[in-house]
């Protein structure tokens, strides 16, 4: 079965198109395949291995920063979603104190909306 790789969530193409992976980064250039055979040289191997370790460290740091930037507003969004869910399904909440807090929050929000309209 043929599928469009940009629409199938598990592909690299989808992840890059959705902004979930780094697409433009100089560390990705090191992972490209090179078709030129190189004669074995011990010093070259040592420097290459050192460079590989350093590039991996840099790449991990950049991936962490990328992830932090992606998840920047996640807690606030989750909090707002939870508040909405509580306000919609207030009858499922058992504690009276919690119900009062939710109702107060709902009233405050309505008052703010009314003030903005005026």
C-alpha cells in the first residue's frame, strides 16, 4: 500500500514537516554518507572519533533546546484544558469546596469577558 510519507506520523518526513525534529542544523551534515574511500590513517581515525563525540554532545544540547522551545507553553495549555473539563463536568466533582472554587473561577472569567465587551 502506497502512503504519503508526510501524512504518516512515524516517518521522518512527517516529523520534520510538523516541526518535531530539527531540520536545519550543521551537526546533521556529519551524518551524510560519503562515497570517497579514504586510506586508513591512525591519526585521522583518532581525530575523527574525537570529533564524532564532540558533534554528538553539540547535537544533544541543540535537541534539548529544540524540545524546550517546543514544549514552552505546554503546562499552561494543559492547565486551561483541565479547567475547561472541570467546568463542563462540574457535577462529577465530589467536594463542595472544590465546586465553589470552580464556580468562582467561572464567574471571574465571565466578569472579565463582560468588562472586555464594555
